[in-house]
C-alpha cells in the first residue's frame, strides 16, 4: 500500500479509530503487501465462480468485485474497534479469516420467486464451504411468506437492502479466500445501486437534503417491491397457474396498492 499513514487516516477520517484499534501501521502495511500479492489469484477464483453462476437458467446476470486494498485496511480498522471485546486478531496470517467479503459476487434474477431454485443450487454446490448459515436480509415490514421454501437460514428484518447472503470459504492449494455471494431481483438491485451511489457514506449533505433523499429512497424502494410483485402476477397470468382471486389472496394485496387497482380493473 503506497499511501502514507497520515494521508490514509485523513482520507478515510479514521484517525481516532486507528489508534483505538490497537493494530499497528506496520501490521496493516504487511497485510496490504500480502493482499496485493494475492489479488491476481483472487481475480481468477472470482471469474470461475461467476462463470458457474452465469450458466444457471434462473440467473439473469452476475457481477463481482475484489475488495480494494485501501477499503480492506479501512474495514480492518473499523472491525477491530467494533469487535474489540472479542478475541479477533488482525495480522497477515488471520485477516483472510476475519474479513468475509474479500470477493463479492452478486447474482441477479428477474422474478422474485427465482430465488428458490437459485438458493437450492447454491446450497448443493457450496454448502460444504459455508462459514455460516445463509442470511436473508429484509427491510422492516417485509413479508417473509415468499421465503417459506427456505430451511436452515437466518432472517435479518432490519436491513437496508433486500438480498440473500451466502458466505463461503474457498480453498485451493496454498490459498484460502472468503467469498460473499448475494442474490436479489433486478428491481432490488436497481434501487440498491441508486441508494448506494446517492446516499451511502455521503457526508457533504445538509440535514434537509439528507432527509429528502432518504424519503425519496424509501418511496423508490416501495415501488421496487411493487414491481417485483407485479412481475410475479404477470408470470402467474401468463403461466395460467392461478385465477386472479387466488393471486390476490396469495400476495396479501393492500387496498391502496397499485396491484389491487390492477386486480379491480381486471374484474
């Protein structure tokens, strides 16, 4: 890592956290050097996983990223402070076990219900390498009913983003790397990308601007959820799986939702 300590701490505004973390700059520099030496291998591993997921019929598209070395060091500092009461140790030999999203992969699907066949494939292919149970991340008030097909997972109902997270540890030859696979619908991805670009870590907004942005983001998120439900409705109609009344009951439509209006119009 070429950036100097003073410049790095100033850039990420974490000088206080750095000294609180108890991790020396020399140790962080060793981690950075080891990480940079392995990035090319991580890239090849990521591409292999992307190719495997891209070939699945329920997958619309797959994206991936390798964590940037500076963001890795920033995360280590923040985690060392956040979990200072634990036995976690951050050095060249342990950081790849403590940081679980070195490789981040996002698999997108078109229809909300496509999560289940994709989930089953991921379980079948990678379960032996899981670091923890899959995490189903929902926003407050989301209905869990669509996820009735899932077993042995954990629900988090106060998340910012909707997605299912799978944390696995890939080992080959002399290297072990943690991989986080996220799956979500294309509508959920659209909202999350906008929210991330315009709201995530934005410290230069006035309070009134931030409030208005969060309100707009919340409305957009609700609309994305409606789009997912409309997509499922259209899929059921085309496949002639259920009649309209059954679909209405199945999705617990509210009287003021756009889908309720569509059902009334259909009748």
